[in-house]
């Protein structure tokens, strides 16, 4: 290729790449908006179910609020999935464009691939993890997730399924309308405060069984693309032995959960 043609090709690729990146940014903003809608839907369900706010205790109003919140939640989850699929599609086009730039641009391509990586645990890994964790059958566990997006909820349900197949005592995934409280976020006051995490946070009560189970889960997740962080501070209420799994945000910017 002549220098002139190479320059034209580079300029065309740069122009296309800039256009795709702008489109990707728009879809990501749409994703954030629908994420906010999901949180609003969850909050509406909470208000309708557990408080008298907005309804003055009127059961008819409570039912209407609950139905409206479910519709908002389901609609925003569906639209968020569309946004995730579109951002994945655009990320793929960016990767393809960068692939043509040669060795100098390979680092940029690798960064986009890293940003596009999805936290996931393959079926084979799920089966292996359930087998490894089955030695703690009967262990009580709680799975919370925040923020509530399709990717986060999906991963939380995968972990829940692993624990259930290992015969742990684990109920449904808790989709939180606000961050969980933890003493680590107290800023020295000692009072638990809203706690945001990246990755998967694993804690347990101080009993030996729960601590061993939490450590085994932490070690098991290290072998996947969804590793966890181990909290060695014991959970409160030791009379209720349990392991707490808190699914937080991705350590890297979210691009897509679709491979």
C-alpha cells in the first residue's frame, strides 16, 4: 500500500471509529438511564410492600403502585438488555477497526476487549464449583446485589444456582434498592453506612463452619473471571451463622454481558 493510500485508510478508520465511539457513548447513557429506572421500580415495590408512603395505607393504592413498579422494573430491564446488546455490537466494531491499525494500536484494542469482558461463570465451572462447595452442604448463605442491572442480577443468580446445587441453604437473590450497610463505610463513626463494592464481596459470621465455607467460596471464585474479595471481619449476629455474598459493580467499566 502506498503512503498516500495508507494515510487515507487511516483517516477513514479514525473517522469511523470516532463516530462509533460517540454512538457507543449514547447507548451507554441510555443504559444508565434504564438502570436508574430499574432502581426506581425496585424502590416502588419496596414502598408498596413495606411502607404506607404515597398510598396512605390504602390497599388499592398499594396494589396499583406495586403493579406500576413491576411494569417499570420489567420494562427498564428489557430496554437495558437492548442497550447492552447494542453496546456489545458497537464494541465489536471498535475492536475490528483497531485490529486494522497494526502493532502500534494493538494496546488500544486489548483495552477495549478488557472493557468488553463479561463477568461470567461457564456451565462447566459452575458444576465444578458446586462439587467443591458441596462439602459445606447445609451452610446458610445470603446473596445481595447492588446496583441492580441485568449483568449484576444475572451473575448473582448464577452464584445462587451454584450454592443451591451444592445444597447450601440459600433463598432468593435480594435485589437491593440502595447499597447495603457495612461498618467499613462508617468513616470512623462505628455505625454501618452505605457500602459500595467492586466485584463480589464475601463475608461470614465468626463461627468456624461459616468462615471455612466463605474461604472455600472465595478460593473457588478465584479460578473464574468473577473473582471475589474476602472480608475477614465477622458479620454481626453470630447467633445466625451465615455467609454473605454481595455482588457489586464490575472492577472495569461495563460494556456488555453478551459474548
